[in-house]
């Protein structure tokens, strides 16, 4: 009997299901809770069942529901270059707000073509939130894009610590040419014999 109770408790600990509610109140504020909203006050009610099961739970399950929802609807991509101070500031802004993002180090023609297609220019940093693009670092514009997409404000979710992506092999940096290999030294010519 004890083993049956233990198995049931263990199963409950390893797998948990929760009902999440996203709704807008009469003042236009968005709420995400695990309790149902007041019946008369809720507009645009969305219900979502979330199942988290032990070690098999996806990493996104650790994110707050509001962040998961925003990331699914409005994914964020940050285009950066090495030794770009504003790029580091843009990364820090996204991390401080707890925003999961994909970072693309513009290192070769493939990434340059992708950035040109998305942003219309080879400008770093550039951030894409859903289908909206901001070229350069303008913190208020970044925050506006993230607010519109539904990402929580800084401080209301845990900060992230996403670092710089690894440098691809052979990367020489933006706008730099790879120096040609030095030529082999030529044998000195001997003066003609007299």
C-alpha cells in the first residue's frame, strides 16, 4: 500500500499540469495568472494548459507564461558584430528584460545577406521582434517593440545571461580584409662574375 501511495506522489511531483489564463482588464492591462479572472472584468480571455514533467520538460517551460507566449508570437533576433559596443548594450538590454533571443553574429556573406534582407541595411546592432525591425541601438525603441509584443517589463521576470555567440572559424571582423599570406622570400641574385 505504501509503495502505491509513494508511486502516486512521485508521479505528481514529476508531472504537473496547470491552467494559465491571459486576459485584459477594463483599463487595458494584460494579466497572466494561474487563477481564473473575475467573470465581469475579463476581456480577450485565453486559456492555456501547461504540462511540465520532470527532466523531460522543455527549457521554455522554465520561462514565465507571458514570456513564452510573447516569444512564440513575436520571436526576437539580434544581429551583432564583434567589437561592437552598442551590440553588447543591446544584448544586455534583452537579457535584463528576460527576453529569450537568437543572436546572429554577422560574420560572412550569408549573415550579411540575411541582415540585408531583414533590415534593408548592414546596420548592427539590429533587432527583429516578430516582423518589426529596429536598426541601431535606441533603447526606448527596443523597449517599445518589446512592450507591444507583450514581453514583461524589466525586473518583473528573471534576467537572462545569454552571452556572445562563438566566433566562426576564419572570421576577420566586419569590413576587414584577410591579409594575404606573406610571399616566400626570393633568393638574392648574385652579381655577375667579372
